[in-house]
């Protein structure tokens, strides 16, 4: 069970990257986005909620195993956060890569309340929720970035 939890927590080992494990771990989100993008909205949301609850538990257990709640090898939270950023958008490489970049920026900067979760909840919930909040910021900016050029060119949003 321990190996399975660490496999999930590290997004199939991506969290063990010696360089930028959070960024490398987020890469797991692109193929998952590709698969989920074809689902109807209610099923996407249901799938994401299931992932969220698994991420809470897995991040918490992995934190105890590693002896640090937000160990750098735990990157399942990046997956959950990235999928918020690209939620309910059609898959395209533009959407996937812009979502990736925006999510990483907000995950690194941690604007409030992401920073609150990061500082005050030293458990699986805090580890995951700061990325969910970063994903919400990423989603807002991604949609603004997709909508604004259309608006400025006279097209409908």
C-alpha cells in the first residue's frame, strides 16, 4: 500500500525529478486533460472531485511517510490544480500549454488565499488546496486571455 500511495503522490514518479519536481509533476496533467476534455461537463466535474478526494488522502499519507507535509515529491496536488485551470475547456495544445504556464505561475506565487492554505494547513488538505486556489486563478486568467483577443477583434466571446 505504501508504494502505491507514493506512486500516486508522485504522479507516477514525476515528483522524483531532481529539477523542478512541481513543474515536472504538473506535466502529468496534460494527458489527463486530453482524456477528460472529451467528457460531458458533469462527468468532468465528478472525475475531478474524485481525484480531489484521492489527492487529499494520498498527499496526507505521503506527507507522513516522508516526514514533511508538503514534501517536494508530492505532486498529485499539481495535477488537481492544473485540471482546475483547464477545466471544461476543449483540448488544444494552446489551451494545454497556456494553462500549464498560468497554473505554474500562480502555484509559485501563491496569491491569497493559496498562501494561507500553504502556511496554515500542514496536512493533505492544505497541500492540495493551495494548488486548487492557484488553479482557480489560472482558470480565470486563461479564460480572460482566450476571450480578450476575440473581444478586441470584434468577434463574439
